[in-house]
């Protein structure tokens, strides 16, 4: 059986759980709290020298890292990834957009709000992260004004990749009110068969998020 | 014929030129200087709302953005991308690593050295960018101690993606002396058939790079 090493409140990890649930594929989940150094142990670094979650381990011991590469691999041959090379490339394009132009601002902003103390020096980064995050949300809004999904004609891997942190962007202080098409898309994703919401953060993280508002 | 909008001294753009040359495939190149705002014109933003190079435009007008998604698309069916789903996923994994853990530090460090004035306030970012960039180089070194390539058993798209900015990392003040396996891999990439080096930066950028040393 496929094993996923993941931290449940991480959007990058939740991507894989959501796809595996929607595929109806059995998997083993090993909770690995990256916020407490569990991806920096010698045992973990031997499998993933980059020291991050999520990580997929096959029954034969083969290791695959990087959330969106894992999504793409798990979705091969399913309805969540087109067979058409051009459509696949468009989905990949949005997945690279997510990792370069979206996650480093929206996920990192959420992390600072919920996983660092209220007096953390990192909080000075928030205005800049919000500015850049809103640029990404505006690019998504523009696409969604003319398209139903990011993965092509159907819901798929690029929607899952972008949903992960957009769905919890408000935790990082991102107001989604200016993006009606994006909010409608969030609703469509949540209505897909087998949709599973991200588990709520632990009470101490939820308290920090609330105090950051 | 495929058209590429690209800025020649950009590693992200050079990836595509290098692959197209090695594929022996004809293409049209439209020089687009992102450092002078040419990706922020209304005409350009209508094609790519994210306002970046490179951008591929097909003869039928179809647009594809994100350098590594374009690389993957162009390499489909060639010797530069495996047919095996696991090997393809491993190549993609390194391409996501490149965009998340490598390019934002190594390419941005080079940009600050060569494309911002010597008194730019952005230069305070350099020590931190170098620290994070060296972490990425160390991950690459560890892989290369046991593997010849990043794309699987043969040179391919992941090598091209990682070569782009690693090959010019010294422009950003990254000393490659501590990475012998990485330096040997740079040599192997440069010895592949049809290899094309990145054109040198314009004289004013080369002067800034030299003055940053």
C-alpha cells in the first residue's frame, strides 16, 4: 500500500489526502509534524534530503517528493488528469504557478499567522506577502471569469493543487470578497464527489490565527 | 511554427531554447525584455495575465506559460522525457524542487547582483538568498553523489531545468567549489549533443555582476 508522510494542517499534504480519497484508493498516512522538526530527523532526511512533507513511499521503498509531482503521479490514468498532452501541460502550468506565484505568499502568510508567536519578527513580512498573494488571487479570478476549472474541461489535479491554500487563505488574512468567480469555484470544488475538507488547525494554532485578524 | 516569447539572459527562458535546439525543432523567438517592463504591456498581459516570460504560443494561438510546464510539453515523446510514469514523476519532482527551493534564491540572487544598482536596498536580501541557495545546491550534490542525472537514467528535462540557473550561479556570488559532483554534472550537461550556452548578459549587467563580487 502507498504510504504518505504528511502534516494534516498543511495544504501541500492535504492535496494528496483529498485526491486519494476522491480516487477511492487505500493509503497509509503517517502524521509528520514539520512544525516540530519531524522532517529534520536523520531518518527522514535519509529519505528526503530536502526535509519536507509530503512524501510518498511505495511498497517497494521508492520515494517521491514534491506535492504537485505526487498529485500528477497519483492521478495518471484517472479522470483527474487529462490524456491530452496540451491539457496536461495546461494543468501542469497552473501547478507550477501555484508553487511559484501563490503558495510562497498565501501559504507562508497563513503559516506566519498561525504557527509563529504574535511577537515573531517574521510578522513584518505579512504586508508584502499579502500584496503578492493578492496578485496570485487576481490571476486566478481572471482565469475563472472565463473557465470553470484549472485542469481543463473537468475538475482535476490543478484544481486540487490550487484549492489547498486558497481554501484556507482567510487564515492568513486574505480577504476573498473581491473575487466572486474564485469564491464560486471554491464552492464547486467543495461540491465534488468525495470532497474532504482540511482538518482544522490545533487549538493553539487556531487561537493564533484568530488573534492575527 | 511554435513561437517563444523570451528574455535571452533569463535562465527560465534559456531552458526552452536549449531543449528546442537539442530537439532540432524549428521555432520563432521573440525577444521580450522583462527587466524593461515588456511583459507588463496590455498586449502581453492579455496573453499571460501573470506577466512573465517565457511564454509559448502555438500556430493556432494556444498559449502555454511556466517554463517547466513548457519544457515538459515540448519534450513529450522525445528522449528527453521518459515514458515511464514513475520516472516522469521523478523528473517532475526535481522540476518542482527547482521552482520552489532553487530558483527563488539562486536566480533571484543573480538578478539582484546583475540587474539592480549597487546601492539597491534589495541587496540586503543577498546573505539570506545565498544561505537558502546553498541548501538547494547541497540537496543536488547529495543526489549527484549517487546518480548521473536528475531526469532518470538519461539526460533530460529535469537536468535542463536545474542546469539553467545552476550554470550561472556564480553570477549571483554562489561559490560552487564545495560541490564536486555538481561541477562534474555541469560538465556532463555542457557536453551533451547540441548544447547551447546561455548568451552572456549585456555589458551593463556583466559590469554589475563583476562589481558585486
